């Protein structure tokens, strides 16, 4: 057997219905489209969501905001929360997760709310300007991690 002798099983294929070829074909005149109406016309179809003139569902429901796909979401930690770490330690996302200050996964951003009394090395994915200034004022350093 070779590719030239392959053919479908008997009864698996049917001949194409030739519509609009006269009354003897059994599908003449209206060609299976019925009488009049939108779907009987050539090119007669409705756009997606069209409900026959009724107000479509997407227009009936209220619209609620817009969420861009390119937005980066951060788990937020304030510098006031970092005061619980001992002086001179390096605080990273894993340490913050271990202390329950941020969620299990995702990027971490440090904000400047609160005060920091001692020097810390803070490692996070993003910092606000106020957080950078407050950490530097306490004698600490800031390390920005790559996403």
C-alpha cells in the first residue's frame, strides 16, 4: 500500500449540495434559505452581540473602570515596618515574607511612611523617593532588585 491508493472509508464522505440550480435539484428557488428576512439575503448576517434590535447585554451592563495589562503590581512595605529588624541587617523580600509583612510572591516596593531609627540595607524591587531619603538619613543603603 502506498499514498496513491489511500481513500476514505465507504460512506465517510458525501457529495457537496449544489443549491440554487433549479427545481429539479430539490434545492432551487430560495436555495434552502426560506422566504425573505435578513438571513435569506446575500451578505445578510449579524455582527457578534447583536440581539435583534434589543439593547445588547454589553451596553446594558454598567462599565466599571479600566485596568491596563501593562500595570506592575507591587506588594507594599513601609519603612516604619522595617524598624522591627535589628540594626545593620540586610532586609530582602524573603525576610519580609518570613515576617509576614508581604505576600508569598510578587514584586516588593518600599514606601516612606513611618520612621527608621537605625541603619539597614534594604533590598526591594522599587522604592519611593521618600523611602530612599529616609533609609539614607538613618545611615542605611538601598539596593534595587531586578524584576
